[in-house]
C-alpha cells in the first residue's frame, strides 16, 4: 500500500485545508489515460466508488483503481519551493 512521508502528509493536509472546508476531503490521484506512468492530482471532497483511501498523519488520499495498482509498493514525498509550488516525488518502499 502507498505510504506517505511526514512532508507529504503535511503538504497533502495543507492543500486539502486550503481548497475545501469538508473535513473528509483529500487529494485524488488518478492515472493519466494517455500515459500510464503519468498521474494527476486534484483536491476532492470525497472518494469515488472504487477508490482506495489512504490516510496517514491527518492527510487523506483517494486513489483511483489504476493509480492504486501502480502505487501499491511506493512512497509519496513532497516539497514546497520558495514560491509556494508543490512537487510530489514517488519512490520505492524499502
């Protein structure tokens, strides 16, 4: 199952808090239909049917079936640059 670093949990929670007032909201990760290795991330009020929900450190992710499959053995990290831009990185779990 996908795990999140402490940084990723903080960033995901921050984005969710800034974009929605719903406490059950999170970020939804979907696979890009045209490029199997590309992923899309967007705030979401709730999980959709078939989504896998990952909760860690107060952060909530909703993974589409395709994304959940490709991220099953991965770890999500994140960083925020000086201008406030967010970069997500995916690594392999040790």
